[in-house]
C-alpha cells in the first residue's frame, strides 16, 4: 500500500458506523399533555422542538424550553402525527432515551429488601400493550423492560402516551437478540421464568421454589403465539398464572401486572 493511502474499512465497520449515525439522527414526536410534561422535566431526554397551542401552553404552565405557539386549526398539518393521535395541542420532538447497557440497568441498586425484577417481552409489538407494561413495571419496581430491537414496539408517541410518563423513568431496553440477553441475565444471577398458560407449575410455585428474594426475569410472549420455541428453551422455568376461572386468558399487559405483583409478593 502506498504511503498516504488509507486502508479500506471492512464492510461490517462501515455498516456499524452507518447504523450509529442513523440511530443518532432518529427522532420521536411525543404528544399529549402528560407525556410532553414528563419529557420536558426529564433532564436525560434530549429535546428538539416543542409545538403547542395557546391553550396547551397555559395548561402546561412554566416550560423548560421555548415553544412554537400555533393555531389549533393547523396543528395537524404542522406536526407529523398519526391522524388518530389525541395530542391535546401539545407535541414535543425528542431523541430516544439512552439507558446504558443491560448489565448497568439490571444490576443497579434497587429499593432495600425488594426482589430484583426484570420483564422481557418476546415480540410484543402493540405500543399500547408495551406502554401499559411500562406503567406496571414502574409501579412494581422492575429494574427494566427489555425487548428485541426487531419485532417489538419501538419508542413512539403512542407508547409514551399509554405509559403515562413511565417511559421517562422506567428503562425500556431494545436488545439485538433477546435470547442472548436472557442468557446474559442468567449469568448475572437472574432466574428466567417464561409465562406459559399450558405450563404445569404456577408462577407462585416456581417463585416459592427458589431462594427468597432471588433475582427474577419474567418473560412474556405475544398474545396468540406466545413465547417462541427458542425463547422457551432458554428459560429456566415455564410457569402459568393461576386463576379460578374455568376458561379465558389475560391480555399481555394484564398478565405482566399480575406476574410483577406475584414477584413482589414472593420476595
């Protein structure tokens, strides 16, 4: 190679750099008074553009950044939101939150005496379900909600609105490969329990069989197909949520809330 001529970068390095630049350029429009208010008060959130109607600005009160005040009649033409978005005259363009690595989040210090809990989602794509799960995860003190980078609900305005502020406080990690993340959590000391309605033991029985207060990762699959076979194979246990009814099933967000409650009750 002649002097001064730069070596050509490998394709994988170029692809990685492109992906990093694309990620840095990605922005999200949050909407609704509650979601916008919580994002504005979150110092970790990078905020780019705030668009409000006069009425929304009055309802939000003192603001951390200068808004663009626009006529409500042109709001939908100014801000790129889905037609059915209930924005209440408030929208905020932001960059996705960066929570750190899986180990940094899952091994962080939690409330004294609380069982370390993590929720993993296997191809749960509905942002309303994920938003509701984030709310429950925050209430019950989960360290994180993790999901694969593909085939899972991304961080969006609809998810943030359903999460009712929890997205700003509850870590939501998108990982390249869910099964690899579950194995990493097992190496951290977490017992991985997959929720399966056809499993023989109940979740309460599986939790009671382990050491008191042991770290647990609860894995929930998409409604209908449930957990993928590869995910089931990684789990240390499969368990069902016990119920007295003869038939019926829970929405995945409701199942997550019940499972998180059981995890806390069994600490």
